[in-house]
C-alpha cells in the first residue's frame, strides 16, 4: 500500500517521515495523476490560504474531491482540516467542503502560543489508545459539527480529533508526536494497520 501526502505547501515531509517510520511507502501528491492507486491521502498542516490558492479550480482539486467522495481514506491535520471543512471562519475562506464541521482559524492564539497538551480521549477503543498528546500550532477550532461527525478526542470542551466515515481530522499535529495513535488509526482506515 502507498499513501499520498499532499505536497503543495506545509509540513508534508514530517508526515512522510511518520509514515516511513511505520514501514509505509509514501509519495508526494501535486497533480491529479499522482492520486492514482493510492491507499489513502494525507492533507498536512501549513497555511490553508496558500494551499487553497494552489488548489482552487485545478484538476487536482476536482480529483481530490472525487476520490474522497468515492471513499479514499484521509488524514487531515490542522490546515488540512481547514481545507476539508464545510465552513471556514476568521476570516471566511472557500474549501473543499467534504467534512461537516465549521472551523475558526487561528483560534488558540499566535505562533508563540503554540503548545503541547494532553488531550481527553472520548473513545479509547475507537482510537486504540486511552492517552493522546496534541501539538497545536496556530490551530483552528472546530466550533460546530454535524451528528455524522464522531468526536474521538477533545481539548477542554473543543473537539480536536474527529472522524466522519473514512475521514480522520485532527486540528493538531499527530505527525510531530512520537508513535501517535492517530497515525496508526489512519492506517487502519486505509486497511494497512501496522
Ligand atoms: N493557521 C494555519 C491556517 O489557518 C494553520 C496552521 C497549521 O496548519 N499548523 O491555515
């Protein structure tokens, strides 16, 4: 199995490393053709405004939407969650609108307020772990979600790890934590659990 990592901008190299450490083959996705034959796709953190400006109106954006609607497993982290959110606030921004959440960008403060915090796991069986840390870097906050979206972990009252079908979305950066169960959970959605 090969996992694609959207490589337009952001911390795609860290995702490739986290997957590589688990023995998973990865490739960088920059065109629609790069999506062929993938077992799953990672939408990394970075700057969602920049990523959207590279994606908007492209064959890659159309192919991403088609593939995800057709059931391709997704791990979206931080800016990747903003790309998928149905609605983006602060400021408003267009998106691929495939995940039924509303997000507010940069809701936990500026870069210097970046933090590593223990999270509350809501469903240890679904995550495969009862403990989880979150690395937050200018993270968005999920301010609303549809009933079809399951909350797997929270920071205080805020959902920070959610699942909708085959989409796993973290407002933090699991790829920056050693052995994060979030990456393993994603691989099990891809049918290639380590
Ligand atoms: N602040 C970024 C944005 O709004 C997201 C930050 C991140 O991905 N670490 O796009």
